[in-house]
C-alpha cells in the first residue's frame, strides 16, 4: 500500500485545514487508518484513528472536539478535518495504515506510512 498525503499549509490560529490521504491498491477497506504528527525535536505522536468501516474513531486528548477523522472507502481516502487550530498543532502530519481491526495509538503497530504533509499554525 502506498499512501500520499495532501492538504497541509500555513494557517492562522483559529483557522481550519482538511488533510487527505489517498491509498493505492484495491484493499483500502481492509486497513485501519490513523493520523500521526511529529514536531521538530519531538517524538511522533498519535492524533486520530478510524476503523475499517468507519464505525469507530479514537482521538488524542489534545485534538478531541477540534479534529474529525473520516474515510471514504470508495475513494481509497482518509481525511482529517482540523478546526480551531493552535500553534502547538504545528507539525509534519502523517497518515498510516495497518491490517486488521485493532486501532492502535502506537506508531510501531502501523505497517505503511505516507511521506507527510506540513501543517504550520501561526499565532
């Protein structure tokens, strides 16, 4: 599976962005999907995850109520709608895929990664 993210950019605090991640192949619906992010000098951290049929979602405490993860299996795409952005959301944002149903918050549990898309929030 190859993953390609898009939608990052520069936005003022309080603004919104929608990230997209499109997967190659015909088995997208068999993968649980997640978004992670990594700021300079920090470890990669979990942001949100979504089950294969979109019936279950998990969020990091830092983004719950502001971000929404969704997916469209017909388009092989997972989204991250980010609202009320804060300067501390500034990071390289990655999407990741893992086989099976378990929604993990750990980067090591994911098999495939995109190249990342930069989100920068100015104060």
